[in-house]
C-alpha cells in the first residue's frame, strides 16, 4: 500500500536550567501577638463565665494600651471537659473521671507601633491573660522590598548560566521560562508558651525586633546556541 511522505523530525533544542538566589534584610515595623485566657471550673457554665469576664478585661486593657479594635481578632475558642486518672475497684486498673471543664479563648493582636509592644505584654499578663502564644514580627513593606531580592536572584541566575555556557563553548539564547520561589520573609519568632499569674508578672519584657530576611529564588531556563 502507498505511504505518505515521512515527517521530518524537528531538531532538539539544547537548554540550560539554572537557579538564582537573592535576599534583602529589613527591620520589622509591626508585630503580631497571640494571647489568651484559660479558665477551669467544675461546670462548663462556671468556666465560661470566668473566662468571659477575664477575657473582657484583657481586651479592654489592650484597647486602653492604644490598640485599635480592627487590630484585635479572636483566633481560638474552645470548651472541653477535664478528666483525671483515678484507680478503679481493681487496684491494677484505672479509669477516667470527669473533674470539670476548661474554656480557652485567645486573640491575635496587631501592634503597629513596636515601642508599645513590651508594655502591651505587661498589661495583658497583669490584667488576666495567663497564656502568651508568641510574638511574630512583620515587615509591612515586604512586597516592595522583595523586588530588590528578585533583581538580585535573576542576576545570580544569569551569572551562573553565562559561566556554564562559556565553559561548554556555547552561547545563551532566549529565555524559555522563569519560575519564582518565594522564601520570605523569614520572621523573627519569639515563643513564650507559659502560664502567668498577674501578681507574679515581672516588669515589662525587653523586646528586640532585630531584622527579617526576605528571600527569593528564581528558576530560569535558557535556550543554548550551538
């Protein structure tokens, strides 16, 4: 039987794939604080009442410290039974016995003025908060600052690609693809997962924001000219 003309194979294009890295550092200008109240009582209703009263006091003090309502957001609320491990009639066996209830309520607070951070932590602890989840420092203009890291990452990728092409005796052609991997910002995390008693709270904690690193990686593919 007759056959059609054979299709010519397209020549394979040689490519090179290179990654480039770029980073900039910046001083954080805001912080996010996680804080809350945990209350235990014999009944769920009693635990709820105690927790609501304490939490209302904490939120009021946060606002008095200069934090706007828009910067206070409930991040968790939970009611759960509390059990104790007690011996059963058989000395070799134990059973779980309901001993009360626990209510926990937590908020995230955005601090736009870092000079208020130490005092705010002190206020929350002294006025009812018995759990501090952590402090997360934030660079508000991270998006704009990352543009410098992007330029640096692309320059790094091009430098490497030209080096490899020269060593291989070829030239770089057109760019086929650019893919970005955003590795930043890497925030400064200060964790203080501990329970505090208002009367035992120390003086306002000294807080150092330091610097955050904003990192970008680009993966670039070039066509090679033989």
